[in-house]
């Protein structure tokens, strides 16, 4: 496995692989890797791709400087894990390499970035689009793999690919969960023992909602989930939105869409955790 730090080195290696007829699979990450990331890498490798992964904590998608400062970083451990899985090439650029000058691009995503995470984290998805488009330009992947825990992010990236007319296939991959149901996240390691003990209630509440689907009104189901989670003193629901999976707009009845998801963000102390589940 090769580890490169510059775009020039990466482009040279990818060009060689493309000339040899290889399909390029790409897994962008911010490091602090866990089994969810591994599942993306494994999917790319199983698709017989020359697999590139990046480790880059992107400053433009953080609207909270403390969140950026505290984001877990363990590059040596991450690189060792990627090598163990069989990744072909790892890209670990500096901020200056990705942003030699300020990226002033403003993307227009219509309504899909105005709700949920977009409403709570202004500018976040614009920063995501900036960095992912830059990484796509450098890597020139044929396929790119993203976890469905970041449900809204996948919609944003698909829209960005369409806007920029990029020739890359976006491949969503299922959420990977711990044995107690908690969706794997790099932020989980920041939870103290009491918080970690409470956090699985998020998925239990979503699963209970899934069982109640269509026998309960949308508004009653929303209240049920929020009440169940907020009953735990360690947890505080920031939002729970029941939305059409394509438009990401809230629905008020089960008849409004054939593809309905419940999307949630919960504050666990100072840590924000997100999750989602299909309800219809």
C-alpha cells in the first residue's frame, strides 16, 4: 500500500492504474476509522476496484471551531487499518494541499440543505461539497462509497455530482451498528461511560417507531420518539424529522410518499450523534 500526501503523487498513481484498465474506487474519510469505514473499503475491494482512501479532517464543513479542534485524529492507527484491509492507496493531504487558496464557491442545493443538518449547521454542506468536489477532481474515481448514516450528505453529494456533471457513481452503503444498535461514528469514542450506556436508546426509539409505522399518525410518532429519548437525562433530541427520502422535506401523513425515513440528531453531552431509519 502506498501513502501519498500530494495531489500530484496521487494523480500520477491513479493515471497508471487507469492506463492499466483498473476501475478506481474511492472512500473519503476524516479518519478515526471504525467498522463502518471498513465496510466501505471492503465494498470497494469486493467490487474489484483499485481502492483509494483519503484521510482529511476538512475545516470548511465545521461551523463549530471546538468540534473541529476536538475531532479525533489517529492517522498512524488509521493507515495501519487501511493497509490491513488491503487498500491500494491512501491520500493524507495537508489543509494547504487541498486549499492552496480559499475556496469561495457557494453551491445551491435548493431545499435539501435547508433542513435537518443543514438547518442546525449552517454552511456545513457547502463545506462538504467543496472538499468532496476537490477530492473527486484529484482522485478521478469511477465509484465513490458513502455510509447511509449520513443520509442527507449522500443526497447533497449526488446533487453536487449532477450539478458539476461528474462521471462518478455514488454508492450508498448500509449503516454499520455496534452490538447494542448504536450507529458507528468516530464521535462515539468521545462519549464518557454513562453517555455511551445511554446512546443506544437512540436506535431503540427509532426501531420502536418503525414497528408503529402507519398505525400511528406522523405527529404522534414524532412525539413518541422525542419523549422516549429525552426521558434519559444524558440525551437531548435536537431534531427528529420524518421526511420523504428523495426531497428530504417533512411529511404530515403516510400517504404523501412511498419512501419515508425518520432522521434524528441527538446531543449527548457536547457530542452530536445522528441516525436514521426507513419507516415506509
